[in-house]
C-alpha cells in the first residue's frame, strides 16, 4: 500500500482539481468571469508538459553518455506523454480563447508558438519511426530531443513577451498574480500542477514497461 502512495496522491489531487476547478468560487474579473476556471486545466497541463519534457531531455543526455537503451525508453515515453498533455492544453486553451477573445484561434503569438512547439515534437516522433536501427534511432532521437527542448523554452516563454500578446503576463498584459490577491485560484492551481505531472509520470512508467516487454518479445522472435 505504501509503495503506491504517489498513485493515491495523484488520484486525490486530480479529484481535488476537478471539484475545485469546477465548483470553488473564483475572482469575478472583467471579461474572464467563469472562464477563468480554465486556468486550472489549460495552464497546469502545460506546466506538466514542460516538466515531463525536461525529464525526457535529461534522459536523452543520459543515453548519449551511457548508451543504455533504458534511458532512451524513458526519454521517448515521457515525450509521448508530454505531447498528450500539450494537446489537451491547446484544446482547453482554445475553449478559453473562444469565450474570452471571441474565437478558438486568434493568431496570438503564444498560441502560434505552442502549435510550433507541438509540431516540433511530432516531428521527433516521425523521425524516430522512420529509422529502423534501434541504436541509430535512439542516438538521433536523443540529439533531436535535447535541441527541441532547448528551442521550446524561448519559443514559449521568451518570444511571446517580446511581442503583443493576449495572454496574461505577455505583451504588457499583467499576469494573474498582479490581480489575483485573494489566492482563490492558487488554492487549486498548484495542486493541479502536481496532479497532472504525477499523472504524466504514471502514464509514462506504464508505457515504459510495455516498451520493455515488446522489445523482449522482438528479441526472442529474432534470436
């Protein structure tokens, strides 16, 4: 029971996020109103995505140093899970944008940067699948993964701040901390980041185990 404590914590945090995100009282801000609840899903999923991609980049570096295929397994599966979080983040962001800015896609710099970042990692998956040799696939994938993460950070957090953007905290717009003084949002926001991140770790570990089993089956088949 104790060894599964983090899984129990994950479920508890996600239940709290769903209940708190939908039912707890939130600040009544102009234009945003009830749509501000999307903060607990849209932004927190993107935070989880970034953390999962950070783990993937670290294990890509470890693979290049050690050549241990297990490190590549971790890198690719954490990237796959991060892509799921990223797509959910974009989807929930589009819903928020529809009610807040009037359209699902407004050509906002951060929206465009997010789409470019997601496509960049889809290219990573396509590149890996195009290579048949296991070690070559792992080496090239690891190098690509490291550079993709290095490009993603300025793409999401630097460039939108240099241009006009509708997103809070970008293009001269105040961030949430500037006017969310009663901490109603933060009550759910921080647990949600932890919850979505732990869910991503859980999903990744399950897929890593499956990948290991599939590789053993393939090795026996060609032995």
